[in-house]
């Protein structure tokens, strides 16, 4: 198998390339359309044929045209949010490429339609764990769903499962279920009620700060 990590240091965004060496079929997870020249060069150099584009999340407001640009690759685009031309999978759906299979996990929270993708001993979980690293969505769209996705879905996987983030800012790209279950600063240290209260307080704080700026501007 071929496995590549692409990291944009400016934004912290991570993309992943998986390739089956026997059949030369490949999958891209969370690619950016702006990186197409680079990604096409990697696919060409490795003699890979793209089979799927998989997105753990879609920031509709900030990137309204990104899905359309990714569809220009002319391969199936899989994501949780309905968009013209995109495929919305079912929980547990299996996506084959070459001799390999990726399993879909519905994991809303960072965005309301978030997905994770399980392959072999690893899960690509987007913005579920690095809760403030995403430049486009620093707070979860649905904090209660995020808690349940992490605690009930991710943390129920075997201890050795590798968790690959969708964003990293001077932090680790990969960890394990055991590590996150024991030491994550929010999902391990807080109760569900305490976590939701903290998220609600942050939302109120952002709103108050915004109101303060508006008053200052009016003066």
C-alpha cells in the first residue's frame, strides 16, 4: 500500500492519499481543489488512478464552490452534506478501491453532516478531536453530536486504532484511541454536561465580544 500525508502549514489542513499498489487504484481524503496540480503530479508519479474522493466535512458557507471544483476530477465524491453530484453514504457503507475497503462512519459534530473513514487499523476523523484547529469552524456546529461521535463511536474502537486528524497546528497528526480516551483535554477530562456547558459559554463569549465590537464601531 501507498500512504501519503499532505499538510498545508499555513492553514493546518491535512489531506491523505491511499493507493493500492496491486491495482493502482487510489483514494484521496479531504483534498483541496487548490492543491490539484500537486495531487495530480503525485498520482501520475505513482501511476495511480483515482477511484474516490472522500470528505470528512464540508464548510458550506466558507467554501460554497469547493464540492463543484472537486467533482471536476470526474470521480465519485463522497461527503455527508447533500450537494449536486456528490454521494451521501450510509453509516457502515463500504467503499472498495483495488483490493482494499474503506468503511464509512457517521460522526456529526464538527459539522452536522460529518463523516469519518475507517481503513485497516486507522480512522480519518476530520475535525472531531482537534476541536479548535480548523480555521473555518473553530467551534463545533453541534456540540452534543460531537461528544457522542467521539465518546460513543471513536472511543469504542480498539485501543490500538490510529486516529488521523483533518487539521493540525503545531500539533500531532496521528494518535491512538487509547491515548485520546485517557488524556484528551475535553473528551477524557470532562463529563458530557460539563463539556456542553463549556461549549455554550464559548458561544456566548463570542457573541458578547461581537456585540462589544459593534458598539465600539458605532461610537
